[in-house]
């Protein structure tokens, strides 16, 4: 599992968009959101895949 800082993630719509995009990728096993701290934890995908996909959908991220 890798945790990411996603500073632009602030609401339920953001969470839904991220969930839809990541769950559509083969290999995604689990997602966990910490909306208060704008953190996302992903299991099953490589960090570079997650960062690239988040950037494509408008949520720039960095590994925490």
C-alpha cells in the first residue's frame, strides 16, 4: 500500500471521481481515503501508475 498527498481532493465528488478512475484499472485492490488530511492510500498499483492517472483526471498527487 502506498499513501499519496492529493491536495485538490476536498469533497465527495472528488472521492467518487478518484474511485471510479482507479477501480477501472486492473490491479487496484483497495482504496482508503483520509479526506481531512487529503490523503489517499492505494493497494495493488505501482506509485507511478497512480500518480499518472490522478494527474490525468485533474488531481495532481505526490507519494506521502
